[in-house]
């Protein structure tokens, strides 16, 4: 009888040890899988860090997409005559570009220039000026007959999207390599 009990106890011990070994191996497999997942995650984070340190970061890519969308859009006043105020040509090569400093619409003295700070469309008090913080009729950005947005510094303007003209000029300057000159 004692031999039977000893055999049963040894059998149970062997079974317990076998189960523990199986669990250890399973844990080991789970650990290996988790380690592989974490390694892959670390590699992805490294890649993301490299992308963010790259000049073409997510912000730059988003800005480039914005430039592509707005390139060639016309600027039109919301006055009675829907006065043409130039075109968004971020390279500044077009004579009608608001980013061409010597052009009719890009100079600081042009009658219909948004950069003419004493003109109807460029002063900070002009009722159709993007620089008027209270303007309720800022210039529209139109491309292929569709209004893409409104050029204004009025942060309370309800129609969207609202695009700050200083930001657009900054984009154009960066693309032209003129920032800081």
C-alpha cells in the first residue's frame, strides 16, 4: 500500500512538474512573441523619430499639400464688384501673384494689393481687408469655381477655413528660399 501511495505521489509530482514545464515553455513562447512585438514597436518608433527629424516632417508634408491645393487659387474681394486681388502663386513668378513683390498684386503700393497697408484691400481698417480683425467680408480663395477658404486675421470669422495671409506669405517665402533675407 505504501508503495502504491509513493507511486501515486511520484506520479502527481511528475505530472505537476510536467505541467510547470509546459507552462514555462508556453510562457517562454509568449515572452518571445512579446519581445518580438516590442522590438517591432521600438523599430517603428525609431523610424517615426527619423521621419520627424527629417526636413519633410509631418508638418512640412501637410504644408506642402496645402500649397498644392491653393496653388493657382484666385483671391477675390467680397465687395459688390467681386474685385480680383491676384492669384496664389507660391513661386512668385506670375506677375499677378500676391507673392511677387514687384507685381501689381504683390507690391506694397498696388491699388488692389492686400499688402498695401493704406489701401482698401490691405489696411487694418479696410472693410474688405484680410488684415481687419473685425472684417466680416474678407477675401475669398477660389479655385475651379469653388471657394477654398477665406483670407483673414479675424479669428472670430465664422466661415471656414480661415487662412491667415501672414502664414501664406511665410509659406511662399520658405518655398522661395527668402526667409530671413
